[in-house]
């Protein structure tokens, strides 16, 4: 685990503690995926935000927002990434994701 432990969902932390080998494999897969192509870290962060919105994953979105801010992405860049999917995902899903983002952004 890393410095984000206090910000991680309790269930994720408990699962990781119960199955540390799975957590390590998950972490290694993330690194392998990051290294698999030409996207830089900020671009990958924006893509991950979009994936979280499309999948409807609130806690993952909030976690990736915190990481995006640490990478230097701005609130405006993050919000732009969230609203780009509106025509595909719909207005309600986009507004829900925006609200989840506001919760994460207000903690920064």
C-alpha cells in the first residue's frame, strides 16, 4: 500500500490486507499496462477518469481524481474529461459523475 491508504475505501484496504498477493498482482498489472503504450502519465490519468465515469465507479473516480490532481491536472481538465462522455453515457450519468467529482475536489 502507499500514501493513499487513508483515502482508500475500507473494503479495498481490507481485501488487500486479506489477499496481499492479489493486491501485488493488481499493482504490477497497472504498471505493465501503463508501460504498454505511448500515453504519458497525465493522458493516462484522463483516460482512467473517463473509464471510471463510463463504468459508474464512484470510489475509483474519486481516487483517480486525487491522483490526477497530484499529477498537476487542473480542476478544469478533470471536469472536461468527465463531461466528454455525455453524448454516449447520457446526462444523468454525467451529472452523477460530476457530483462525485465535486466531493473529491472539495476535499483538496
